[in-house]
């Protein structure tokens, strides 16, 4: 280990190679603050060539590498274990925007670019990068790609995978693979780009990417709508998609339990209903044409009038019980701030068992009903929060204990997990939707992933990373 550190320090300066425990502290603890590991060193390269040199040296010495972006993972995927044998390879200093092409509607960026910085930069050119979630101010595009992150806009634009045209990556032996062409069509064999996206740093280090851009929406219409149940909420989504030509950017499911947690732990947020409803959805549609973005003679934006018409027809057909449409950008932001602060709110609520799951859209309602029955059999009076991205079937499902029964609840945590994972399988869903596997879902990978698919993944890992140095202990059991 000492020889490895000496070799690193002989090649790179003190700002690149950190070995002091205090300097390394922020890199070895995860965002929720629940997992802390130890690192041999933290290395912070400034170029792909530097990454390649570091990885090659690690390969030669068999030193484990933990790639890290903004360290916003909630699944334990971006921190080292407690052995102290691994280096953390932080991409934070590789934050250049290499090219923005309005003609091709693409941008090529280094992996350490912060998501919000990318959004703001392209918006200055009337372009739009739609990847969006609460951690946008600190997460980095490399980590977004490594976990195939999702967020609020997946219903219209897809996950990070769908937004990526090409990548550059450093392989476990230090070779650089350059797939940054930005081609929309490239039918020349295996799609190696997709192999690295979602691999959580277990096959190599993503160092740069070419991403799709879109026209910046000129206007948006946003509403909280109370719906009778999930199935009729889904009917409302399909109606909105049909009426807007697929312009629904977000369709978020927000149950009463979450709104009660907001009221208790984040009272600065305004709940837009006098009485907290059992279930509501946050709907946002967007317009890119001037025709829908210019205020009419009646003082109303056409896109807002379109949303209002959709909600009115929903009232008539029993799909909508009540609704509030944002009347200003400030009100729209207020609506979103409550939703984007969801992780902080449920974390503040204390003891819980949380899941990041996905289901076929037409099975979401059945899953929630089934889990209500299964949970009651495990422990009475559990509180279940089934909020999430209804537009793409992704629920951030949390189970909370009855008041004052945290100890008994934790004793039943494994039974709750088994019930949830079993229900997900029964309804044809996935136990990981957008947060990745990391270390927290290895049990699920072992017990619920198709065994043949898992075996193929292990073969790919063994072929590309024969020494097992890339993010060991993550993603694959």
C-alpha cells in the first residue's frame, strides 16, 4: 500500500492525492450519513489521461477503486468499505463542458459536471437538458450515468440512458474507450455505451459523455389534482398525454401520508388544499411553441387553458375531485419545492424501511392494495407512503412504524422487506428503479434477480475486470 501511495504521489501533486483523514472524510461517508468507510487515498484527476494512469497503476498493484461523482447515492454505491484498502477516485475536478452543439442538439461534457450547472448553461442558449431531481445541485453526470438515474421528467424524456448518445470510459486495465461520436444511429455490433450506463462503476470509470438536448419549453402549466384512486389517476395521465400530444413532463403521485409528514417536518411548504386529500397528483405539461406560450386576450396562457380543460373533463368523468393550477412561476416553484424535498421530509420522519421500486403502470394500484393487506398481517397500524413517479411506474415506497413502536417495527423490518420484494415479483416489477443497487440491495439481487441474467452479469464483470478492482462489493453479490 505504501508503495502504491508513493507511486501516486510521484506522478501527481498534493491537491490530486489526498491521504489525510480529515481531507478524505467527505468522500468516505454517504449522503444520508448512514454509511462510512475508509480509504487508502482519495485521488482527484483533472483529465481522462490522469484517470487512465491512476487506474493502470491500480490494476498493476491490484488496488480496489471506488469511482465517485457527487456522492449523492442513497444505496451505498459510491463509498469504500471499512477495510481501508481502496482508493476513492473522485471525478469532481473533471467538470468541463467540452462542446454544446445547437445544430446537433447535443452537448459533450466531462463526468464531474454538476447537473444543475449543465441545465443552467444550456438554457442560456434556449436549450433544455431534462434530467431533473432533488439532488441536481450536487450530483454529477457521471454518477447519473453510472446509476441510470431517473427523476421527474422520465415520463416524457426517459432515464439517463435514453438521454445519452455516447460515452468515454477508462477500462479496469487503464485503456480508454472513446464512444463520444454522438451518432443517433450506429449499428456496428454490441452497444458498449449501454453496458457502462447503470453499471455503477463496476466495469470502468465513465469520464465523459455526449448527451441529447431539447428545445427549451416556453411555458409550463402545473397543477395539484386530487384523484379518487391510483387507477383513475392513471386514466387522467393517459387522457393528458392524448390531449397534449405527449407533452406531459411530470406526473407525480402524492398520498396523504406524505402531505402529513410535510405538515409536521417541513411546515414552510404550502399544501394547496384546505383539507389534506387522501391522494393527489402533481401534473406538469410543457409547450415549446409560441402559439401555446403567448398570453391570449383573456389573459390566460393557452397551455394553462389546455390543462384546465383536461381537469374539467376529469371532473365530469370522476377522475378529478379537486384541483389547483399554479397561477404564477412562484406558485409553480412552490409546488415543486415540496415534491423535490421528499427525501429530506421522509428522512426527518425517522425510522422507516424505504424502497425504490418500479411496476407496470397498470399494476401500481394492485401492488399498493396488496401491500396494505400484507403489512397489516406483519404488524398492525403501519403507515405506508406510496409516493413517486406515477408517469413511469416508479414508487419511492416507505413503511413507517406506529407512533412509539420503532423497536418492534425494526424487529419486523426483514419481514416487511420480504413482503415488498415478494409483491414486486408477483406484479412483474423491479426492486430497483432509479437509485441503483450499491450495497443496500445485494440481498435482493441474490434472491429476486433472474439467476441467468445475474450469471451473465458476473461473466461480463469477470471478463472486463478480471482482478475485481472496480467498485468491489457493489451491484453484484
